[in-house]
C-alpha cells in the first residue's frame, strides 16, 4: 500500500478510529490527514484479515481496464485466501470492501469497489439490495452525497470504467 505521509505507528487502533470518526462527523473527509488515517486503518486491517489491499486494487484496476466486474470471491482469490475464510471479512461495516473504499478515496481514485458484485450480478454489473446499501453507506461515511443508491452505483461503475479506459492508453 502507499505510504502514509504522517507517522501513525505509535497510535492505537482506537485512536485511529476516533480520529477518523471525528473527521467524518466534521465533514473533513477531504483533508490529507484524514486520507493518511484511512490508509493506516486499511494497512492494519490487512495485517489482521489477510486480505491484501494492493492485490485487490490491482484486480479492480484490471477489471476497470477490461470494462468488466469481479466477484467477492475473486477478491479473496487475489489475496490467496479461501472463500470460507474470507466471506465474513469482505463486506459489512469495516470489511475489506469498506477499507478498499477508504483507500480509493484517500488516493483520489474512482470508487473501484463499484466493480465488485455478487456472482449473480457478474454479467449485468448490478449489486444485490444489501450490497447496494452497503456501498452507498460506505460512500456516505466518506462524505460523498448519495441520494439515489442505484443511480450512484451506476455512476461509480461507469466512472471506474472510464478511468480504466484512460489507464489502458
């Protein structure tokens, strides 16, 4: 993962979470220090859960370039983690997808997690209702306004593919 500009190694997980929550409550999600906090939390999460942020981002980047979606199982496989061990760590509040959203936001990338869908949505690129709600909740936490969750997902998916076309040139 990209190195944080601020040394946060002496801070506890609870201190990191408190800093992040304070920034989110104040709407200060565009500040560089907030981005550093997100990167640090993702780094720590990766160490605990064995799901590799950089490998997942590489998979999502490739999917964006190829104008396709990937599954949650593909993310686990990219990290070399069996689905039986990864499935509870992928989604939900503070799951791997939330940490990937954090890193995309911190690095100024499109929300590439819009390209990650369940197996049933792989051909259509559509999220199930639960996953759609989680994606929108993660974006709102980052200070991104979401009114129509489905339209927002489509905008993010299309933005990811546009970004991917630009990467392949």
